[in-house]
C-alpha cells in the first residue's frame, strides 16, 4: 500500500481536478496524474474517468475515496495527538534506580517536579539490577558511571568520585589516617558487595586494592552512611551521599573509578519532552541542593 498515492487521489477528488490538487500539493500536474494512474494499476480498477475538461469519479472510485478520506483523517488525528504529547508535559514517566538512589536522592526531586508539572505521572521502579529499558518500557534510568553502552544516551547527573569517609567525631576520637596502611589501626565499615572485597580504587592512575574487612560489614550504602555518621568507623561512600551528611573525606588521594551518577535513556530519534525536562530539572535540583562535591 502506498499512502502517498492514496493521499494524492483523495486530494484530486476534494479539489475537483488534477490542476487543483497540483496547486494544493505544490506538485507538478504530471506527477499528480502519474500517482493516480499508479494507484489504479495497483488496484486493477478505474477510479477516475478523465476527459479533456472534466473528471468523473467511478462508483468504485467514490466508495474507495470515502473510505480512504476517513482513514487519512484518522492518521492526521493520530499525528496531531502524538505531536501534542511530545511537546507537552503530561503522560507517564517511568524511571528506574537502585535502592539507595531511590531512597535518598530521588524523593525530594520527584516531589518538587510533580509540584511544577502535576500532569506528569511518575512510576519509579526500584531495583539493583540493570533494567532492559526497551523491553520493559522504561523511559529513564539512573546508573553509576561512566557508561559504555552504545544502545543508550547518557547525561551526567551527580558528579564526583566515591571514596572513604568518616565523621568528624570519629576522626577527633581516633585520629586521621595518613596512608592506606594506617587503615589497619582504625575501625572500618566494610561494603558487603562481592566486587568490593577488597575494594578496587585508584591512587592517581595506579590501581590499588583497599581492604575494609572488619567487625562491621553491610551491603547497603545508606546503612553504611548511617554507621559512618554515627562515628562507628571509616566507610566507602559516593561523594554525594557523604555530602548530604557533611562527612569528612579520608585519604582524599584515594578515589573510586566510579565517577558519579548518569541518566541513561534508549538511543532514539525523538525523546519525549517530559523525559528531557525531568533530566534538566533533576540536574538543576542537585546543584541547588549542593549535592555535587
């Protein structure tokens, strides 16, 4: 089926002539005639009887015209609707983030976003697994980066490396470690993820492994932050987590290769306005809340 041929045929009958359709479509009259002829050949039936001065639609052509005109109107209405949706802040925005991000960073951002744009509905999928955004219909993911996935577009969200942190109360009580070996003499809060035992970090461009094993281990960063804030020891945290409680960076030359949070969304030609606006709003919010290190 060739929509362009059908559309030209409908225009010819609505204009009452090939010349009229030519003017409407800004298309040479010869092209208009050729498209209608091609449509008739494909259908195997005469739609229009041509004379030198007039055209007369056949009964089959009239029936075909009425159904095609209705169909084209539906297509036009669908295009208007989807264009309107793309340009307005409404509809459903599906986000996904890990548990610690969803419980700490996102609630105030989502709350203020909803106050500004109440027509946008938000569904937050909280999971530590990497969601297949296309298959599961997710608009936007928040992931630890940098990301090297060519199937998604990324935008920096919260910058700053992860590192070791302690409360000022703990450091006043136990002293400040001078080097990695000094950590053996401190209370440590281990991060209980398999990849973090030992913890891969960088000292400049040199890779080092930091052993945080001790009497207290936890696999949830929010809980690690709580323990650190209580003065129970030195722990591994993303910088923006630590900044929320004004924790002190320990051994600042040590840094994690994970450099912050990124927005990720499927690589596609058109991105819904609500997705782009949420990203802009969220980035501005973390700057306003001083969450960047």
